[in-house]
């Protein structure tokens, strides 16, 4: 068989057997490593892998340690020394036998994940049956062993590695790839190798409940795993919040310090704190993407165009435009700094006149360039770009802009692409995030309600709305109206528990809070109190003194309107009563209408479905239909 790792020569890696005799150690570190291997002084530790669906331990990853207190105690030191002294395969063979023997002696249940480098798969002692015979002596079937392929060496021949793995699969082994999201090409490895298990790198799991980028990456990997029937193992679960998010994403398995640390004799059942998270009926509040406009910068829009020197002649510029038919502008750059921009149509129009090319063809192109192009830094936001273009002369919309980094040329962006992106962001914002408050919009709200109902979770859906908001807008203007809406959004986020409660912005002055907190009613009362306190500085002293706003009614008559107040309609809900977000939205809106009938800021709790209250288990003391703040 051809070597799929041509850069891993037998001489470099001391592949064992008659054909590849081990290299003689020359340094103290090499001697120390060789002694550890020959004297069997390596020891195994095992980290449990949790089955998030079955609430049990599905297997263990076998890891290796040197003697306690030895310079080569930790695996990084061990394998670093092995690489330096070309003893990698000798060490991997010793680790493999140490882990297998300890696993059998401890009689651990489930699967055993053993780490193997790609080059290790060609080790005759592994590939040609010596390890298989060792397994039989231990009483372990190969079907309980998962070869976890670590990507510390680049694979150059995928057909050969596929053939090698097919051989191991025919013996009963299963395959996993390690650290998805890190390394040379493990997305391609997934596609080519089709492993039974895929481990997502710990970087993307630790803190996933608070990081939208990590969340979206892992969600995409989970969707891909479902397509190709692989099992995802989320590494790096460090907290209950990490585990809850992983569980609610539907990821099959988890591993990390919150579940258990690697130890020589691990427990075979998950500890109670882990089971409590798995059995909790509460639903994780997934991190929401911020509106695209708040994070998208000029760098997103730039296209690199090879610039031209200002001393180049106009004939050369003309030839560039003729040969590159898609080229609309040509940046002029001197020593890395942009000095101008040449528009295709302007130059061709000039050259179309009689004798212009003969007169100016050999002249420097700087004479026909725009010496004052729009230049923006790569970190300029889309909003800033839009504002700059709207205030600039019309021709800049067609010419576009030059993008720089610390003043140096990076590329150009077009006004057309900017307008298209702004339009796309507005459509996306309307569906997924409200552009005024940056809170989740209708789509995420509906998705979260459906997740709560599907999980059978008991929750309170609270519809928040402002009273007398139109008269306020008419008197104070829409800018101050936006200030009040943003104030309300901030208050609702403040009173909610971000780990349990979901705050969404339906639109205008309408919000929906989905509480899993048992003290949700106290939180609503606090929201009413905070709104009444914090909205006061917005009003004029005159309006505060008379207790209202003077404005016109529908008949054009001057009347005194009450000051804006906050109404919250609360609905106790679970899947026993409601089947979809449509029903929840309708019922919560009805409760809100009842709250708005009360003067001033008030909370109305829908209690008419009394047979549900005995099942709700939420902190809801007896009270009248309306609860003025």
C-alpha cells in the first residue's frame, strides 16, 4: 500500500518491525522517554463521555500520563519529546496497550475512545493484527473500541486513508475525528472519512450559551451530523449552562470537566449535578445574533483589485480596462497608499475624442484620476458607509470607495454592493432582530415558544405594551418615542434572568417576555416600577405638573392625555393547553388588552383556565384579575 503521509518517512518516525528499526536515542530526554516506554511506566486515565439523551455514560476517552513528578508526566511533554526524537509510533503503541489493558482491568462499560495519529494507522502492530490479538486476550471485542483520529499530521492521500480505515472497520472498530474546527482540514476529513463520531473542539463549546458565533457554528455542525448520521461529541463542557445548551441543541454526547475530569478509576454513572441539568424541564435561552448592521464593516464589502502606480501611462490603464471587462474602477496606489481612482467610463469617454489617445496615451494616469476618492477604514460600519455615500456627490455612488487598513490600500467596495447589503440586512433585521432595540424579533420569538411547548415546559408569556404612546409621539416626536421604546427594552432585559427568560421585541412598543423564572410576577412588578421611575426625566416639568399631555383627539379637539404607562398581560402556559406559538400570541395579546383597561402601569394575569393552575407549579399567589403596580 502507498503511504498516504509521504512526508512521514519510516526513518523519521521509527516505524517498528524488521523493516523499520528504532533509532538509537542520543539525548537525555530521548533516553528518559525510551525508558518509560520499555519499562511500562506509563499509566492511563479515563474521562467519561456522556450520552445526553440516555442520561448515562456511553464510553470513556483513554488518555495517557507519565510518572507523577516526572518531566514527561503530562501528555504534551510526552508527545513533544516523541516528535523531537522520532519515537512517535513507539510511544503510540505503548499508550495503546496501556489504555486497553487498564480499561479491561477496570471493567469499564461502554465504548473506549483511543487516540491515534494518521501515521499510526500504518503501524504493522496495529494494522496487521497484533493489537487485535491483544484485545482478544483482554476479552474486549473491537466493536467497543473507537479509533479517535487526531489531526496533528496532514493527510495528503485520502483514497489511501479511506482504504486503511475500511480495513479497521472490517475488523469491527469505529472511527471518530477529533477537534472539529481546529487543525489542517478536518471538515474535509469529515466528508472523506465519514466517521461514526465527530468531536467538536472545546473552543466552540466552552461558553456556548453566551456566544452567538460559537452557537451558530455548533448548530451548523449538528445539522450536518444529522444529515450524515454521525454522532456529535461536544468537548469542553465546563458549566451547567454549556451542558444545557448542548442538550437543547440535540447534540448526542458531551465531554468536559463539568461532567467529569480524567482520573485513573472513573465513576461509571453521571454525578447528580449533571443528571439535574439533563433532567431539567427548563429550556436554554439560545444566544441571539445581533443585527448584522451592528457588526458588518467595510471589510465585508471589499474586493481586491490590483492597483496601478500613478506614474503608469494612460495606455496601460486603457489596456487594463480592455482586457478586464468586469473592471469598473482602477485604484491608483503609491507605496501602498491610495492616491486616486480611475473610472472606466470616464477614461474611455476621454479617449473616444479625436486625437486624445495620441496626445495623452503616454502621459501618467494621475492626470485622469479622481484625486479625492472616498477612502474608508476597514472597520467603518455599514451605517457609517451609507451615511457617507448619502452625503457625498452622486458620482461616488457609482465609483464606490477605497478600503484601507491603517491608511494602506486593501481593496475597493462598490455602492451597488453596499445598497444590496443594507437592503438584505433590513429584511433580516425585521425577521430576526429588531433594529431599534437589537432584541430578537418575531422569528426567534416564535421558535422559542415552540421549543418551550415541545419540551412541555411551564412558562409565563407576558405581553408588554405602552399605553397612551401615540399621543406621546405626536407631542414629543418619534425620536423621543424611540427613546421610550429603547428604555422599555432595557428594563425588560434587566428584570429578566438571561439564563432562563427570553425577551423579544414584536415591533413598535410591543414586547413579549417568556419567563421560566418562578418569581416571574415579582419581576413583572419590578418592570412596572422601574418604567414609572425612569420615564419621568423624558417629560417636561409642565406635563409632569398637570399629569398629562395636551394634544388633539380624533376630532381635532384639544384634550389632556394621560402620561404613557406600561401594561403587561400575563398568561400561564404549557403544552397541555396550547399547541403552537400562534395560540400563545393570541391569548397573551388578549391578556394585554385586559391590562390596558387599568389606569396607570398595571399587570393583568389571565386566570380563567383555573384547572391549569393546579398543574402549573409556578409562584402565583391568589390575587384579583388586575394587579395595578
